[in-house]
């Protein structure tokens, strides 16, 4: 009888082992000794500055080495393709901006599928762009600008950093929503377009504040509105475009992506660290001049945001027949 009871207890104990083991906390995912944040644009650009602020903070929090590598070309496609084809062990990440989506929306022959080739990891910051005009134009408000554009369809010109850029699609979305037409002048970079707007060669641009600030401060360019759905305390004197065009919104963000093969546990670990890093003084100092704020989104929330934004830009590109072969 005693032996029988002991046997039953042993069987119960052995049966409980899997439950005891599963109750143990999961080990943190293994990290590579060297991690690389790829920026698909040239050194010195805003994305590059953010990556170089993030990398030492991430290295400290993870106890590993993190470097930044610039792989510019083809409007960010070359660097993104490199990351898409990299191992998903955390050794290679991509830091990029909203242009990542507009490129996918306008280039049907990309070497990767943005949705299936990448795992969104974290949204570092999100903020508005500014709608600005040459100081040589007489308009002083967003309402006056739209009225002027409607009065002479196609006569006013706007510049962008190139066909398919977020500024291009955001301006076309505005023209469609407010029922006016303008003439697009694409440049090989925002700086060239900004110089021409300051000189009066083009009438209007949508751009982030950091890029356009020197021309605003010189008095050669006049900011009229911000592109976010709501007002922004950094630009308290500027109304949102939506105050005149209800529903209009075109924010710009900076985010980190990983190859799609990265294990979910590692994505979650990196997300937790990057959410905290985005709130650091070093990163906030780079975001605040553009009115951008750190974002505390989970990987799943970032993924939903990416898919929603991509669907919007694809719709605009299709309706306006903006295609880059």
C-alpha cells in the first residue's frame, strides 16, 4: 500500500515537471556581439543624426557593440534591400523615415516587398511637416494660398526632393482634398528646391522644419501651416492644414525595421529598449526642433501604422498615376 502510494506520488511529480518548467521566465533572446544600424541615406542627414544618437544608447542598454553604416542610393532602396536580405539575428537593422513607404507606393519593381520582407521594430518619433511659400508671393495664410491656387489652376508651382517623395505625395493629396491643381517641379534633393523657393523660382514646398529653417529665418520663405491633423506646441503660431482642409494629415516619422526573419522575442526586446531610448534627452533634442515626439508603440501597433500609411500612399500614387519604373 505504501509502495503504491509512493508510485502515484512519483507519477504526479513527473507529470508536473513540464508545468514547472513552463512557469520559469523565458530567457532573454541572445544578442549578436556586433549590431549594425543601416541608414539608407548619406551621412549628415537627419536620419543619420538620429541613428548616431540611438546607437550608443542601444549599445549601453544591450551590453553589445552598435555601429551605424550609411548605404545611400536609389532614394533609400539600396540600403533597405541590404537589410531585407540580411540575417534576422539582430546583427542588422534599418533606420529610415516615411520615404520608405512612399518609395514602395510608387515603385512597383522594388527588389523587396515592404510588408513581407521587414519586421517593424519601433517608431522613434512622429511629427508634422511645414507648408511654406516663397516670401515673394503675396499670400499670408493657408486659406489665401488655396484660394490663389484655385484661381489659376496649374499656374502655381511646388518643389520636392523628387518624384515619389513624401513631399510629392503629401502635396498631391492636399491638392486633391482641396480641389486645386499645381505644377510639380522635382529636384535631386530638397536643398536645391528650397534654394529655388527662396529665390522665387517656385511658389511652395512641404518640408520638415530642420531643412527649411534657414530659409525661414532669413525671411526668404514664409511658413503657413503644419501638416499634422492637430496643432503642435512647437509651432503654436501655425495652424494645421486641416483647419482649412478637414481631415488632411501627413505626418513624417522615423522608425527602425528588422529583417522579417527576426524572432518575435528579439523584436519585442529591441522594441522595449528603443521606446525608452526615444525618450532620452539625446534623441528628444533631435526630434523637438521638427515638432516630433517619441512614440511608445508596440511592434504590433507599429506594424498596423505602417500598413495603414502604406495603403494611403498607394491610393494617392494610383489615383495620381505616380509611378517610377
